[in-house]
C-alpha cells in the first residue's frame, strides 16, 4: 500500500494526512481512489465521528498531479476524482481541514466542503483553473460565490492568483489563522472537542446548515465535470500542461 496518504483513527477522529511532500502533495488517480474509499468507510463507520484533512507544515496540496492527470484524464463520472468529490459533498459528519503552505486547485476547492478550516499563516490558496485552460471543479463555481460573493469569487476564479491566509480569514474561508507549526494540533484539538459531542446532533446540525443544498452541489459537480473534460481536450489546457512539464510560461496567444 502506498504511503501517499496516511489514514489514522483515534478517539473518534479519522485523520487523512497528505504525505507526498516531494511532489507537493499533488493527488494521483490512485490517491483519489483511496480518498473516496476512506470517506465512504468513515461516513458509515461508527468509530468515526469527525474527519480531518491535513498536509505538511510546508504544503497542503498542489492539486492534481499534472503528469498523472495527463496519463489518466477523468473521462467519465466514474473517474476516481468524481467518486472522491461526491463522497466529499455527501459526507454527513463534521469535516475539518488544517492548511499550511500552498493549497492549489482541488487543494482549495475541497475546503469549500469542510465545516471548519484552520490555516497556518503561510497558507496560500489558489484556483488556477483558467490559467490551465480549464474551469472550476468540486462545485466551486456554485459554492465560492455563495460563500464570499460574486465579485470576490470571480477574482479568485478568473484571475487565479493566490491569496494568503489573512485574506481567506477576512472573507470567511477559514476560521482561524495560526503559526504553521500549531495548525495541525489546533485542528486536532477542535476535532476531539466535536468527537465528544452527540453524533446524531452533529449530523442533524450539519444537514440543516447545508439547507438541503446537496442535490444542487452534486448536479453542479457533474456539470462542471463535463465542461472540464471538454476543456481538458482543448488547445489551452494542452499548452498549459506542456508548459508546466517543460518548466516554462504558457503562451495562450493562439488559444
Ligand atoms: N503535479 C505534479 N508535480 C508537481 C505538482 C503537480 N501539481 N506540483 C508540484 N509538483 C512537483 C514539481 O514538478 C517538482 O518536481 P521535481 O522536484 O521532480 O521537479 C516538485 O513537485 C516541487 O515543486 P516546485 O514547483 O519546485 O515547488 P515550489 O515550492 O517552488 O512551488 C507550488 C510549489 C505548489 C506553488 C508549485 O509546485 C505549483 O504551482 N504547482 C502546480 C500547481 C498546479 O497547477 N496544480 C494543478 C491544479 S489543477
């Protein structure tokens, strides 16, 4: 079994640690498969009351592993990334994240499905889909405008420029900013607090907070996925990804 994800359950808290630091915790197809399975099991398992995502103190996740992504483009709704996204959007118990360093693409969009997010002061969030010739995923084109308003969401999604932890705190995308070395421990302490509360009340409260939005979110994930797959075959995405592999700036003059 690969060690790219470390899964650990203790005192009702299941923690998923992204552990592929040499590739900036970018996600491969195999990792999406394991993430989807872990979420499905954790949601059903009585031993899990709360779930936590965490990365390294230097990096949360660089998003999709670009090389792996080109070898295994998500061709249908059955692709592992969509299993993960649906499991994420449907997860019924409290979900927390501790984010330090870069959180790129799905490294940021997965946070929109979390209930509490803690950030190290080195966290840098970015949604560079347009810069990669792609479009938003994980229902971020629905959830982000709802959370931070149309103009701020457009700035994040159209320009794709990174924004730091303090800016994320100001717009309500994170709950608290901490020194990076304290971030994971703080999220764990909050998770333990939640795990001590009555599970049925936690689940009911989360469902009420989400106000029956789950169907719309799942539909949006599917719709974005179709557009994403079309754009992935287009010239801009091809240019963006070859530029990344060749370590050069992309040239979109013909796109
Ligand atoms: N896919 C595959 N490999 C990745 C990766 C990704 N998304 N992000 C980083 N890596 C690899 C780099 O190729 C490099 O590998 P190498 O050592 O074999 O050359 C290694 O991880 C270190 O990355 P590097 O870019 O040198 O680190 P950095 O600290 O300077 O920058 C990031 C970190 C996250 C800002 C930068 O790597 C980045 O922008 N990555 C791409 C993010 C992206 O576009 N994701 C896709 C979203 S759909």
